C-alpha cells in the first residue's frame, strides 16, 4: 500500500475557517529580536509561516494542522496561539 507524499496526504484534509478570528498572531518585534520568526518558517509541518521581504512573518492560519509545535518552540511573547473556536479548524481525512 503506497501512502503518497506529505503534500498529497495533507491535501485530503478539510478546513472550516473562521476568517474573522485568527487563532495565531505573531508579535513581529519579539519574533525578529529572538529569531523566532525564521525558526517558525522552518519547523511548521504545514508551512503556515512565511518570511516576507521586509523580514516580517506572515501567517496563513487557515492551513494550520493545530499540532502546537510552533507555540512550544516560540520564544515567550512572540506568538499567540490557541485552538480555533469549536467546530472550526482542520478535519483530518487520512492518517
């Protein structure tokens, strides 16, 4: 049985997105000073974080897998993260 690559498996998930209520916010000042921003772009399995040309970190919260890795690894105060409100967020379809 072939499982496929990570991208194809993630594409099977579905998401209920609360566009007006992000569950992730980056404190750009602290993230830049601590190197957290660059680290987030490397550790997130869903590639939710992206470093922009001006050095800020953008967040595509709708793609979040809600694993909490970013919150555990981020420098204190650099990231506000919580689970999305009830019935919102990722719905895993495979594995």
